[in-house]
C-alpha cells in the first residue's frame, strides 16, 4: 500500500507526477478550507511535501499527529517551523548542494551587471541612446574585495568564482569555517567596510532578520555594491532604499525581497539596481536535481526511517 502524504502546494509537474506515482498524495491547495480539512483528516497522513514558497507552520504541523517527515523542495526552510516539527519528532529535509553552482553563477552575474551596467546599457542601446551619446564610466570587478555574509554551500561557491576574478575574499559567519583559505571576519560591519561587493548567502528567518541594516550598508559605502541571492528578510529593505536614494550605497543586485513578489517601487526607478524575480536556482539542470532530491528524501525516509538531507 502507498504511504499517504499531504502536499501543501504544487511543486513542479515532474515532481508532482513522481509523488503521485509513488504515494497516495492529497493536494492540500485544492481543498476549499485547508485548515478545516486538516483538522478533520490530518491523522491520516504520514508525511508532507512542501514547495519552498509555501508556509508549513505549527498550525499545519500540529494538525498532523502521525506525520513524521517534511520534505522541502528548496534549500531555504525559513517558512517551515522546524522547532515545531522537532518537538513532534518529525524529520525535515531540504535540497542542498544541487543549487550551489547556479545560485553562485547568478550572484556573480548580478555583481558584474551592477558594477559594469549591463542591464542599464542594454536599455540605453534599445532606446537609441548610443546614436547620440555614450554611457558613463562604470566600476571594475576583477581584483576587488568580495565579502560574503554566509559561507556555506552557496557562499563558498561564490568565493571560488570570485577568486577566479582575482578578487580577495573574506566572509562573515558566527564561527570560522575550518580549512578555508579565506579570512573569517567576526564583525559584519567590518566586513562591509572592507568589501567592494557584499553578497548575502546566509539563511533567512528570525535569526538573520535585517542583519544587513543601515549601518552595514553605510559601511559598504557609496562605491559599494550589495548582492542578495539568499532571502529578502536578511536585508532591511527600507534602509536599502534610503541608502541607494541618498548615495550612501553605490548599487544593488537583488534576486530576493522582503515581500515577494512585491518589489519596492523606489528600486524599480533606480539604474544602479538590478532586480530579478527569485530565479537564482531556476535552471533546467538544478530544477531537475531539486525534483529528484525532494522525492529521494521522502523515499529514503519511508525505506530507512532517515531522510538523506536533514536540516
Ligand atoms: N535565490 C534563490 O533562488 C536561492 C536558491 C538557493 C538558496 N537560497 C538561499 O540561500 C541560503 C543559503 O544557502 P546555502 O545552501 O549556502 O546554505 P548553507 O546552510 O550551506 O550555508 C549557510 C551559511 O550561512 C551561515 N549563517 C547562518 N546563520 C548565520 C548568521 N546568523 N550570521 C552569519 N552567518 C550565518 C552559516 O554558517 C553558513 O555558512 C538558503 O538558506 C536559501 O534561503 C536562495
Ligand atoms: O531556497 C531555495 O532553494 C530557493 O529559494 C528556491 O529556488
């Protein structure tokens, strides 16, 4: 008999198809009143599959007395109440490593785009501006200082790429990473002061909320560039807008925001800002690996009692 799982929202067609093939899946998003449905039927489910964009809070977790596993489609799990899950003895898995390279590629892309003005020059040429003028001088990338907030899978992948651009690399985490050739900086404002580029690559959630505040942005400075490919919550967005508007910060390359899909209007009006739509992991290759990983974690749990990628 197939194990019964509840799926909070659609994942992707291939992942949804594999889950539906291998499990008895209830698509919670199709229920008119999901909370009432779970209150009445939650005890039937042995596991949960959730897309990184969907919340899986204590309300859902507590309504599932017999579920012992939550498999997250995504690296970040800031929308899952992991503490509530642990209290109930549930395992939570994510999809680490398979996104590192693509997200790091995009972080470098954003850094280069903002510094060299790729997107804004593209707009300039399309609007016919080159026929009558030329763009202003921009900023060099190679040989500059790259600061990393967070030095896990993605941060280290950005560090390797930055080293390939002859950049000096330092990172800020709560504890130094053993064996790293790069210097650990215990103070985030000090890292920002040193850096030309500051890339945010730490998890979101209450622990890291607004770590990048007005003081950090000011330390990064009028020529400094912030890149955020992690979570919008890590950056104080109001302070970011203010720092860019007043010239205290040079520019920003953003893939993530505090209130997605809403991007502050003020940012849209600024040429020193490149705005993307949470696409850092959006490649065919990484998507396929994420689809396999979310399903493999559920399969491993039901086969062995242990997920492959516990958080
Ligand atoms: N934009 C996207 O599409 C996209 C894709 C994948 C991941 N992400 C985000 O990137 C984040 C990082 O991913 P990862 O795979 O590198 O995770 P990871 O767990 O491998 O690394 C996280 C790093 O952040 C550090 N960190 C944690 N809390 C910190 C704190 N309070 N202060 C300083 N450093 C802290 C950790 O020590 C670690 O070095 C994910 O949690 C996710 O939210 C975004
Ligand atoms: O955390 C993740 O995996 C990303 O944000 C989604 O692609």
